[in-house]
C-alpha cells in the first residue's frame, strides 16, 4: 500500500499495522469492528498545515467528520469551524469551541438556527438566499438580537470536474446568489445598506474532491472580482481540495492549492483577507476503517464476494458517488503473485452494497481476517446510517501507542432510543396509524 494512502505515522508489515504506535489488530479485538482509527498526530499536522498556508484563516468544514474530540482538536490547532446545521453547531459548542470561532452555513437555515447563531454571536453567518435575509431582518428587528457579521455566498457559475452530487458552483446550483444575473450584487448592496447586517465579505465554494486547481482557481477568481466590486474585506474560497483514494489518483498539495488561490485572487486586485475551509483534505487520509471478514463466496459467474461486518450503512460513498477504495489484509498487506480478486461487500440488503471492487487479496484470505480500508476519514462516519438497523461504528484516535475512544459503537439500545412504541404516546388523530400497524394493534386485541 503506498504510504501516501495511509496515515502519516503508519508502520506496515511483518503481520502488523501500527498507527501512531497503536497495533490496530489489538484495537479491533478490544473495540470490535467495524472500527474507524484516526492518527491524531496526522490530524493535528494537517490542521497546522492549513493554518500556515492560509494566514487569512482556515476553517475546518465539520461535515467531513465531526465529534467533540475532532472539533476540539481543530480549534486547538488554530482553525475556526464551519457548521451547517444546529446539530453541527451544538457538537462544536459542546466541545468547548467558542461561538466566536463558528461560521454558520446552509441553504435553508431555520429560524431557530439563525436565532441561536445571532444570540451566540457566531463569527460569521454565510447568507445564502433572500428568504434568509428576511428571516435575519425579522430576528434582529423584532427580537432585538444583535446584527450578525455576514458573508454572501455567491454562485460563480463554473463547472468543475467532480461527481455531480458534490459540484456546487455551477450556474443552476441550489447554493448562493448568482453573480452573473446580478442577484449577488443586489443582495450585497442591500446587506451593506441595512443596519440588520454587518457585511464583511464574499464566500464561494465550487465543489468537493477536486483533483485540479483550475476549477477552484476559476471560482476564486470570479468571486474575488465580485468581492472587489462590492468593497468586501474578506473572501472565503471554500474547500474542495481532493485526496487520493487509490494508488492511481493524483492530487495537488496544500501548498500548491494556497499558492494558486492566492495568485488568482490577487490578480483581480482584491486586497482583503483570503481564507479557506478544507474538510476532506484535513481528515480523509488520517482515517482508516477496519472490518472483519465474515463470509467468502465464489459465485458461478466466477466472482468472489468477501463479506465484511459493515457496508453501505457505515460508508455510503461507493453507492452514492461510485467512490473507489483500496483494501488490504492487516496480517498480509501484500497480495502476492497469485492474488484472489474480490469484491468487498457489506451486510446491507442491497446489491449496491459494494465497498470496493476488484480488490487483490492474498490467496489464503480467510474468515476472521481483518481488512483495512484506507482513506476513509472523510464523509464516512458523518454520512453513515442505521440502514438495516446496523449500529454505527466506533471511532478511536491513536496517539503515542494508545487508543482514545471518541465515538462509541452504537448499541441495540441506541437503535431503540428514538423508537416510540407506547399506546399512551401514540398521536390520537390519525387512527390509521394504529390499525395500519399489526404490531400496534395486537396488544389490544
Ligand atoms: C463541504 C464544504 C466545505 C468543505 O469541502 P471539502 O471538499 O470537504 O474540503 C467547505 N465549505 C463549504 C461551504 C462546504 O459546503
């Protein structure tokens, strides 16, 4: 496995995989599988790298991976935090991150989310629509909440080479105000003129998992030109820097990214601060997922299915975006000269539940083997679900040979925690609800 696909502090070989000194096979026995393991030193180093590359500021986009330990770590290393919902805001605050270090995003922020953000005086609100402007006005005027410092999310109308689901800067995107149509300029003018807003600048984010700097630079350049026109003090160029998922992938470095952004933005004459909001590129490669092989099946077509104890419920990215992953056996990372070529599938009840196809594993791969999938630190745990009522995986941070559990595995009790099954609490009006459910009516009959 190329070192570039593994956490910084990985030792691989001789039957063991050590991450930051932690023997992951031991960790898997102790904490169970599926298990996500992050190299804490790698996370910290990556945060510091972004802080150094963007003197104007670097915000960690929490949606890539969020728990209190992660929020705290990014804050300790000098980053501010992007949150895109009341839930993400709650986790960050619960980690002791001050509200003044939070930036609130979202294309449909609720009254409650906005009111909390205003009351707590978050660092910035990134305004995305006229409806949101109206909601903020009403909250400031009628509830006497403090006027927020705002950025305007603009749509630069650029098409980027990535999966359509994570392209956000094309002309018909749901995000932001169109520069081309003049809506962005009109909205910025209104916010500059209205006392309910303290206008600070412009925000653009063209997409995620981008392998070429051209797209990010194109979006940044258009937004910078706009920022200059409206007299903005600051420009946020979003995230989007891609990561290598497989040995075939090539991506730019953090340095190359910041250099390209700086050069294109300054070329427009914009003189304010430039900041960035990386998510994936902070956490993706720092994390691996461990699975236990449970079933090996050779079907008549010749295909070999290796079933592991997770699936699209803990990592929906292959099913959603066709993401390709590498995988290897912890006890024998080298597949050897005569490998088995297998599809790694999960235990979810769908044929789309394939985590990796055409993976080469040693011929003697066996039930009980521990399988490692690298580069699963971003948009994996945060996108996981309880599909098929599987509990979400546990997450540990590895530091100096020790494991620190930061998210515990979901239990059967957790799976029932929000399930309401008590006649006394059933809503009275839709009587249909009762009779439609054989389980609800049975006890009364
Ligand atoms: C998702 C997102 C990011 C982070 O994107 P990555 O590709 O993970 O770096 C940054 N800013 C905004 C507004 C986002 O929605």
